[in-house]
C-alpha cells in the first residue's frame, strides 16, 4: 500500500470517493491504483493533480503507469 499517497489525501482533506466520482469509476478502483494493485495513468494523474504534485513524486518506482 502506498501510505504516502493515502496520508497526503487525508492531510489535504481529499476523499478517494471524490476522485472516483470525478473520474466516473468506483472507489475500489481508485484504492487499487493508490495501493499499486492496479495501474491507471488517468487515475494516477488525477490523484497527482488533486494533490498539486507530479505522478513521479507519488509513485517514484513506478513512474510509467499503464494507460
């Protein structure tokens, strides 16, 4: 699990369900992307944008997420 991403979301008052609604995906899908169980460039980018960060800052070892 990517605790850094989850912690940043909490600290910034951003809920996974909010991101999922914006992207029209289930909260489970967003959770899977955060934890690394699933890869999605679109969702990773949306999470990074919500945090005003780059995808590479959030997932440094996996900076080329699959589309």
